[in-house]
C-alpha cells in the first residue's frame, strides 16, 4: 500500500477514535517525520484518565515496513508529568513477515521546573511471543523525546525511535525502523 493509502487508513482510525471519545474528552493528533519514516497517531480520552488511541508507522529503513497499533492506556497529565500505561495491539506488515500481538508498555515525560514548557521522556511497548499471531514471534518499539510547548495546545519535539520484530521464518530478528524524527502534537 502506498503512503497516501496508509495515511487514509490512519485518518480513518483517528476518526473512529474521536467518535468513540466524544466531543467533551481530551484528544491529540501527532505527526512525526524522519529520514526513512513517517508516523501518525491519534488518541482521545474515552473517560477521565483512560485514553484510546491508534497510529501507523511507515518505514523504509531497510525494506518496506508498516506498523499499525491500537492502544488503551491509563493516563495522567499535570504540570509535573505526563504518563500513560496500558496495553497495545501491534500489527506488523513487512517484507520480512506479517503478524501481530498484544503487548504492554507506556510513556512518561517530566516537565522541567526551570523551563516548564520543556518536557523530557520516552516510551516503550513490548509484544511477547505468548500473545502473537502470524509470522511474529515478538516485537517492540522504544523512543526518547524532548518536547517544547509552543502554545498550550501545540508541542513540537525531536526524538529517536527504534522498532524491531522477530519473525518465525527464515528472516528472524529485524530492525524495522531506527533513527531521529521531528514532530508536532496538537492537543484539544
């Protein structure tokens, strides 16, 4: 599928997320770009402290790889920190193999007291082999970011990400995306 088709799929996912979350709940849209990859995510609170989200990474790091995810997280954001912990379904569609599974993980950012518009942190999600399907044995996505709040509703950030999967076929373990990205997140 081409990048435009993947973007359309991600837009559909985001529409479903926002319809489920209702107009009164907090939500966000996130887009980041790297030398070999593009990622789009959307999330919305379905009730106070519980967020439903989804996204897609399209990477040409080594070969074509598309990684979709849907997640349900417990979240908390205040002036000191922004954290979320929960479950994520990740689906890998790659030149090396296809498959998906349920994993656990989360994210965490702390706001610097000396510079309250700056936050530092990261995220990680791991899908173990016990709960996978298709060619997937296990997989993960991890990243670190430095964010700056340009306005109360717009964050810009720079970061590093790595996504990898181990497939139950002749290809074995493969890094599917690795590198720096720059992004923007709109909150409402």
